[in-house]
């Protein structure tokens, strides 16, 4: 897809002090002028490494994110919902393809990224390590997880790395359909029977803490934000993104008559920022490091898919394959 030609083996040091100062200054000047950095342009090793880490994690999140919703395709209520959910899940996997291609431009082969995912070396979004017990869980993901993803991705689409930004532009366009679909599903539950309303309220109670974690650790303890903001990979801090999500979606949740399970949640009218109970960052760390309710199951499914799909990938690699036309 892109002709990067850089190899991942090149990494030796994280330190930007070892970079050529003139090249680094020119690189940073380009970024501050709002220019896009392209795969064949000079870039500091740390910029490359950070981008690979972040884009790869994002790609893994899309592919793993397809699993909790995917199990609901056959159980979604009604034919239209089944069709829409199937299209959504397919889109998410497509997003992973776009993102793996963007990460590959930086020199890390896709096979290595997949190996790192299934061997538990790479991370993916915390939210997808929680179970979808009911249809309302699936609706929560389609509306509010997608909403959070859009807040974050719309901002980062204006960032500095060309291939990632172009992938994000396309992803956001598709995600906006998912958001509409998810909102529609939740409105349907909200306007339904008491049992349907209770089902969504119960899902909201369970999903709210992971949703607060979704935007990453608070700025005080975030490791990578500073350098990523300096090089315009992240266009807002984790707390900025969380705040923007709360600004846009808390009123919509309240409007539907649901209760957010945090008694301290309120907007400070003086600062314009939301106040909330500090999320449990120990739980967050446990989940992103492999010890959430569904981590093992999610990776086991990916491992099986990888093994079963191996023959297809091998067949595609043979240059002189002949295609057999089916008889019927
Ligand atoms: N989950 O220093 P920071 C979606 C890790 S797409 C797991 O603040 P950073 C679509 C972080 O990697 C969802 N790990 O990190 C969809 C680092 O660990 P490391 C994904 C997390 O990179 C919808 C450590 O914590 N979106 O949902 C999380 O500056 C529905 C320290 O954190 C993206 O990937 C987390 N939530 O900021 C699909 C967007 N947060 O690597 C299906 C792009 C942090 O040192 C259905 N990524 N960590 O071992 C980003 O914007 C950023 O990477 C953040 C984290 C904001 C996620």
C-alpha cells in the first residue's frame, strides 16, 4: 500500500539527544508548520517507535474489538439489527487492515505485529476485555465506545503522520455510521419496556468504569503523552479527550433518563471541566496487562483464527497460483 522501505531492526536508541540536531530541528519545524510527515521522510527513531506502538495497538483494538460485538450478530433482535451489526463488525476489521498498513509504512511487518498480539506482547484497548452478557452491552459498545473512539480519532486525524491521519479520516467516516446505529439501538431500549430500560441501565453500570479508562491514564501519570503531543501524534491529552467525551455524551445519556454510576460526576461551570471519581487505575493496569475478565479468551480466539487462516495466507504468497473457477 505504501512504499516505506524502512526496517524495524533499525531501532537502537530511544534517545532524541542522539539524533542529528539539524535534522531534528527541520523535522520539528515541519511539524509546527502543520506539514504531514510521510514514510520516506527523515524522522527521529523515537517518533517512528512511538507511532508503531500506538498505531499497532489501535489496529489490535479494532480486530479484538470485533469479538465482543461479533458474538451478538446471530442474537441481535431482528433481521435489520443483525444486518447492521454484521456490517459494523466487518467495518471494524477493515479498520484494522487500514491501521496495520499504516503501521507497516514505518517498517514493522504485519506478521510480527500479529505475533506480538497473540503472544501478549502488544496491548489493545482495555474495554474489549469485558464480557457482553446482554444485548444492551452490545448497544453500549456501538454507541458509547464508538463515540469515545471518534472523539479521540477526529482529533488525531489532524496529527502529523500522513498515513495514520489518512487512515483515521476514513475510519471516522465509517465510525459515524456506527455511532448513529448504536444511538438508535439505545433509544429503542430507552423507549421500550421497563425490562429493556433496566437492561441498559445495568449495562451502563458495568461499562462506565472501563469507559472512563478508555481514554488512558490521567495526564498526571500518562507516560507517552508529552512526546506524542510535542510531535502532534496525539492532538489532545487523555484528560482532554475524556472531558470532551463527557461534555458530548453525559447530557445525551441523562436525556434518555439513565443514571451514570458516579455520584461525583458534575461539570464545574467555572473551569468548564468535568469532575468525577478518580478511576481505579490499578484495575486499569491489571486489565491492560492481561488480567481482565476476557483477556485470555480474546487472545485464544485470535490464536485459533491465526492458525486456521494460515493456509490462505500461504496460498496467497505463491506467485504463480492458478485460480480454479468453481463449477457452479
Ligand atoms: N487500553 O502514556 P499513555 C475503538 C496504555 S479503537 C489499553 O497515556 P498513550 C474502535 C498505553 O498503551 C480503541 N492500554 O499512552 C472500536 C501505555 O502502555 P505501553 C483504541 C492503554 O499511547 C469501537 C500505558 O497505558 N483507540 O475502540 C489504554 O499516550 C467499537 C500508558 O498510557 C486507539 O488506539 C487503553 N485504553 O495514550 C472497535 C486510538 N490507554 O504502550 C470495535 C489511538 C493507555 O507503554 C468496536 N491511541 N494504555 O505499554 C491513542 O490515542 C493512545 O494510544 C491512548 C493512550 C489514548 C489510547
